[in-house]
């Protein structure tokens, strides 16, 4: 029984909930971290996205059983390895989604729309579109950005053009990191095609160019935002926000350097969670934001 619960917990991929920190971004940028109601709403949004994401992960793992069993790392997942029966997954997936819907019902109705949009996009990606070249990375970027939009809807604040533009470009870059890393690992194993994907190892150079360019455009968007006259109404000393630009520039450059060296584990978010440099960049960026207030 204990072993089954352990494998069920692993199937939820709770470590991936780190991505849901993005729902807190509007709370921070709206300077509402002292608002207890907003904090509670953001916490509910975080949990709702976690349960919804885990539901999709479980359903996707069941759908991708054969491909995962052929993968050197994914074959150790609970369903692919046989540690957890498939029938358990068919119970877990709808139960998790129901839990997410119950939490969403406690928030403004438009949050439920955003969460529903996330589930639809994630389902389309997982079951049909992740094998379509370039469409897959656009959808991945959209999934990250949807978390930010949903976070704003949860606390009823508008989402700025600048935040949306920054999000799309930086998450497109990170989605490219994921694809590049997968292909690089394939090349190391003398394979040319990824199972269930539309890419080949000859695409590595193109993915790198597109991913690096998109990441640097995100930094440019940040720089242009700082020069927007309306920023002076939100921050007393907006000049301190410039600290964030070189910090992000360093982090993105390092992520791509590590990826080119073959040291990325196919998941840039999980890499960031374990990477001390990422925490340093986050600390520097937070300091710049705090000094700008």
C-alpha cells in the first residue's frame, strides 16, 4: 500500500508545480503582497493549477506508455515501468481535475475560464499537437503565459501588454531549450528522430538560433518597459529595474550554454529549481524590484 501511494505521488509530478509560481507574478507586479485576500486567492489559483497539471500529466503518461518505455529516462515513470497500474491512472486523472474545478469555483469566474483554457491547450498539446513542429513550442509558451493570465484573473487585476510580450518570448525560448536538449540527447545515442516528435537532429542549429533570439527579445521587451513613462507612476525609483535586465540576460545565456554542452536534463524549469545560479539571479532581480518600489 505504501509503495502504491509513493508511486501515485510520483505520477503527480509535484516538482512540476514549481511552474505554477507564475500565477503569483501579477500579485507581485500589482504590489498586492500585503493584501490577505489577494494572497489567499493566489494560493488557491496555485493549487488549482497544480491539480489540473497533474491530471494532464497522468492522462499523458497513460497515453504515451509505449513511447515512454522506449525512452532512457521516462521508462522509469510509474505507469511506464509498471509500478502503478493503468487503471489507477484512469481514476486519478478525473479526480484531480475535479479537485481543480472545485478550487476554481472559489475564485472569480474568469479564473475558471483561464484554467479551462489551460486544460484545453494542455490536452491538445499532450494528445495531438506535440508532434507538430513549432506548433508544440508555441503551445508550451502559451501554457506558461496562461498561468500568468490566470493569476491576474484570480486577484482581478489587468494584464499589461509588456508582461504578455515578455512572457511569450521568454517562454518560447525555454520551450526551445527543452526541444534542443531532447534532440541533443538523441544525437548522443546516435539516433536521428525523436519518438512522437516532428524534429530530427539536423534541426538543432535552427532551434538554437530561434530559441536564443527569442530569449534576447524578451530582455529587450523588459528594457523597453522600464522606459515606459507609466512605469514612474508604479515605482519611485524605476532606474533600479535595470538591474533585472543583465540578470535575465546572464541567466538565459547560461541556460543556453549549458544546453549546448549537453548538460540540460530536458526540463529547464527543473534545472532552474536545482541550479544555485538561478537562485542568485532571482535574488538580484528581487532586490532590483524592491529598490525600485
